[in-house]
C-alpha cells in the first residue's frame, strides 16, 4: 500500500516509463504481404493482359473498425515497410519479397515527370502514363504498368531523327529503354521525332524510371 501511495501521490513523470508497442497486427501484415505477392504473380503471369479492362481484378484492401484501434498507425507502418529496410518499424514485419516491385505499386513518392515538345509523360505508383498535348497528333493517352513498359528511340538512318516508340513488352525481363522491336506486344509510334542530340534526355529519364522498376536499359 505504501508503494501505491508513493506512486500516485507524485506528479513527477520521471518515475514512470513508457514505450511504443504496435501489437496484435501480425494477421494484417500477413494479409498485405499475401495480397502484394499474389498481385505481383498475377501481373507477371502469361495470361495477364493490361488492355483487358473487363477482367475481374482485386486491387483494394480495406481496414475498418471503430476509432482508436490503430488503422492509421497500421497504414503508417505499411508505408514504412515499403520504404528502405532501415526505415522499417521495429515491430515484427514479415518479409514481403521483391521489395522494389512492391514499392512501385504503393510508394507515396511524387510522380516522376518528363516533357518533350508536345508530349508529357509521368510515372506514378508503378504506372507509366503518356498524355496528349495540343499538336501531338495522339488520339488518346497510353497507360502501361512499369514491369511491362517498353520505350525505344528508333533511328532508321544515322543522319535522320528517330521515331519515338512506346509500348507493352511480352516479357518483363526485356529492357525498359532501348527495347528490341521484337520484344513489343503492342506499340504506339508518336508523331514526335527525336534528333540524335536529344536522345540522352530520354535515356536519362528512362534510366531513372528503369531503376525505380528494377529493370534495365540498353
């Protein structure tokens, strides 16, 4: 009893310790890890068609419950888990595997953009998007997941500007930039022509994109 009186009669916080513990969320960690792994296997499979918008897809995980049970904390921990290993929380985080692939779907980083004449392209959350601007001659936008993106500046003659080709590759192991023409399953050739002197601009941008996607350039 004397010890209890001593504890509760003092307002000095020095005698009371505290620490952060994020507990009882292993089931949710495993759910996310399983969902991401299944998603990566599905999009990398031979039967996946990015153009087939009618096929059913499960792209959303919802955590719900009364206020104060840790939903926002869980999301912050998930965000940290998809960052570098040094930034992961100290609580038990399952191995998600293929970290760069997973990060490109859930990363909160700002979009990576590039503009050239009448073309505007960007990469956001694992998806490459090309937008039509006035005078570009493009009838619609192009959206391709990074693991299937192919880009090529194709020079037919050494003294002539090259054709700018975007498309979907059949094999995700194909080069993202400098893609072989035979590797494309679908292509969109833009009206823009790229002089030899401007090719390094495209190479620099798509090298950064390839690094984000864990792919290569040639």
